[in-house]
């Protein structure tokens, strides 16, 4: 029985379409800078939000209508969710998916029973993947929900919690390999602390590094070749999280000799919670060689928490695509819609409206970004701003010909620095708007 009987496959109808179940800008096979849109964007759907969110919040009961889900923890119901999920992926034109282990299968009374349940559900994922050609972008493990992880998982003060987390990630990597996932993401959730007085930070960070090295070693042992990702997340749910932003994560990876194995999975809403924006995090990670994948969502600037809304701001998606195009695009990663429909958008059809809007926003951003790059106007502004480094003393500094002594002699002789050039910020903002509108 179809989960979405009133929806056929979503098609591209062009910018003038008024059909809410059609793409206006996302044309999967359209070439942009010599590559198909679907290869630039590599859209993925998050199982946890799409199939498991029920609309409940701290102030209210569930609201979502999900006819394919009987609300039980049975394996049959879990398998039915997977079949409904793939029907949705097919009809929405999504190429990839991602899940936590506990999203798709219930926990049993023991770890062995839990693993058995997961295997039963993964069988259906494998069948549906082979049937549709839709593959796993990355896998991950829920190391934050169960009370055993109240103090964290890899950074827990409880050695058994660490051991259980290791067993859980071992199984999640095996499942990711079985489903041909292109990567695996570490998102700690509770890897941080609330109170410095009862925390041995150095020991916890050492344990986190040891945990990640164990994962890398096990992946090599079983032949899992997917890319490992580290997902930054500040302030929620713990007050001081070790994976605060890209700078903190990259510093950790370099300090503990993990830089060759792990890249960043950057989420828009996490970036804003860290006091950045997503293009800053993407640019920083890419400039350091760590850009891997992106969780595509957005937050509400009037709310100070992780609202996980669907991205519809073309200005934001244009900035994101400018960074991606600048650094050559995704290799193993993609744009994973780690986003959920609002509590009030409770009908199954709203899942389509949400994903279509997000996919169109990124497609439009991609086209705008490509047009900006083709014109060369933005590059010219940046080149002019840094022109003092292209010759003379600037070029000599960059080539390593100077030190403090020689630069002091240079300025003592010259007497004063040349006048700065204007940053032209308003000019640039107007330039971008011209391409967008």
C-alpha cells in the first residue's frame, strides 16, 4: 500500500510553474559549470526528521499524521517506515539518505538483541536501495539519547558508557559498509560538560581521540572506505561542547593525528549557534582542506536554539554554493536535509513541500553562484583589494624574503604606509543582488 498515494514523481517545470509539487529551479540533469546539478548538489534526506519526528515539543503532544506508522516499536513497523521512506525519496527525486542507528530500529533488552533488530531493518534498506539505486550518504550512531550517555559517550566519566558507545559505533560502521555509505559522521551530542569543577577536560579529550582512532582502525580492518566526518555543534545540549565549531574541531583533529582521516560535516543551524554563519564555517573548513559534507537547514534568528528548519533563503544558498564551486564541489559528501517540517505542518504532503523548497533554493543558489563566477566581477573586486600583495613588498613577504628586521628597515626608510583601498562592501552587496534578482 502506497504511503503517498496522491503524489507522483516530482518533475522540473521551470521558473514560471505554479505547481507546488514541481521544481522551478532544480533540473537534475541541467549542466552548471560542466557538471549536472544533481552531481553538484547531491541531495540527501534525513530519516530522523522525515520519518521519526512526530511534532511533539516540551509544551505539547505529537501532531503529525503518519498513516504508514502504527506508533509501535515492532520490527514490522520499523520495516514499514523504511518502505514508506523510499517511496518518498523516489517521488521527491532525492539521491541519498542518512540515518542514526536508533532512528531505524528499536533498542532491545541487550546489545545483542539491539543488533539483531537493526539487522532485520537494514535488510529492507538494502532491498530498497538495490531496487531504487538510492544510496546512503553517511551513517551515524545515536550516542546521546539513552541515559547511559548522560555524561557523554566517548568523553564519559563512565568507562562502560565508552565501551558501549564503541560497540554501537562498530555496528554502525558495519551497517554503513553493508549499505555502501559514502561516509560516516561523528556527532557526539553530549560530548562536553556542564561544570568545570567536576570535569577532567584533558582526559576526556584524550578519550575522544582514542575513540575516533579506534573507529578509523576498525574501518580499515573491515574495508570500509567511506569518508569520516566530524560535525561541529555548540551549546546544545551541554554548555561547553568540545566540537564547538570548525576551528575547534580541526584543531582537535590536528592535535590528535586524525587530520588525515576526518573532514567536517557542517550544519547551518549549528554554525549560527556558534556565532558564525554557514559560509564562514564552509570557507574556513575548505581553506584548511577539511570540507566534507553539509547538513542543509537553517535556524530562526529570533530563537536561540537548533530549530532545524528547511532552507529557503536564496541569499544563503548562493553564498554556500560560491564556496563549494570555489573549492571544487563535493567528493563524497552532499547536501543532507537535516531539517524537519514545523509542528503545525502535520500532513504527509508537507514533507514534499518542504524538500521541494529546499532543493529549489539550492538549485537557484547554484545558478546564481555560477553566473557570479562566470562574470568575474566579484573576483575582480577581491583581486583589487589584495593587489598590494601581488608585487613589490607584498609579493616579497609572501615569498619569504623578509623578517621583522628587514620590514622595520623598509618602513623606517619609507616613513608611512600607503593609503588603504576601500572595501567596497555596499558595492559588492549590490553586485550580488543584481545577479540574484
